[in-house]
C-alpha cells in the first residue's frame, strides 16, 4: 500500500457496490484501514500525499457504507476530518454528532464540531458546541474565554441577542483576569452589539 497510482487503479476496478460477499467487505475494510495507516505514515514528510491517501480511504469506507457495513467507531474521527477536507461538511457534521453522542465530554470533538458548524454557517449549533466546550474548560483561562466568546457570537448570529448579551455579561466579572487586549476588545464589540438595547 505504498504506490498511490496502483491503489487508485485497484479501487477503480472493484465490482459494483452491493455485489460483495461479507468476506470481500472484510478485505475492503482492511484495505481502507491500510490507506489510513499510509496517510498517517507519509504525513510528516508529504502532507499533500497524506491527504490523497486519506481521501482514498474515505472512498473505500463510503463503498462499505453503501454495502450496508456500519462504519467502525475507531475510524469515525478520521473520516470526519477527511469529509471536512473534501467539503462534505454535512457528512462530517453527522459523524461528529455520532461521536459526541458516545463521548459527550471530549474537548477535541466539541472544538472540531463547533468549528465545523461555524464553517457550515449554522450559528445556533455552533453556539451549543462552544457552550458545551466552555463548561469543560477551566474558568478564566484563554480557552474558556475563547469558547465563551465563540458561543456568544453564535447566539448573536442566530438571532438570539438576549441570550448572547446574558452570556457576555456572565463573563464580565472575570474580565480583570483577562490580560489579552485583543480578546477584551472582541468581548466589548460583541457586548455592544448583543446588549445594544439593554439598560
């Protein structure tokens, strides 16, 4: 599994989806996993090649899904990243939702899901993920401020100015601990928008 062109050729010659026996599906899953391993192995020296191998793995796993084979849990994170890189944002979001249903307190998954929701232009969903991430961060740390800011922005962008204002004001009492001027400015700008009509 080191010659990419040969691997692509082999995948293109597979019989039509749905005609595979369980044994063939087992082999295809091993091949797809092999592509993921190769992608990881070549990543340090050649990130572009790594992405190509990962995309090829995604193609084979898609084929397995078409044949009715559930995605293995241990490759869902990889596939979510692959789908995001390919612009298949809804497919990636569905995988992150599945993963978070299984591991709801994973900071990495929550951050990835939140950033993907931002990218998909779904601010209410992003706000929820960012808020869930903030709860898991140590209060008044840079990561906490960032998650709280992103959550409030998502609320504002989704037309929930009242909730955005409330969220920003909850953070106000921690501001003396916030030393980063750029983040302070972002909070001030957000508060000015979200709390515009508040006393």
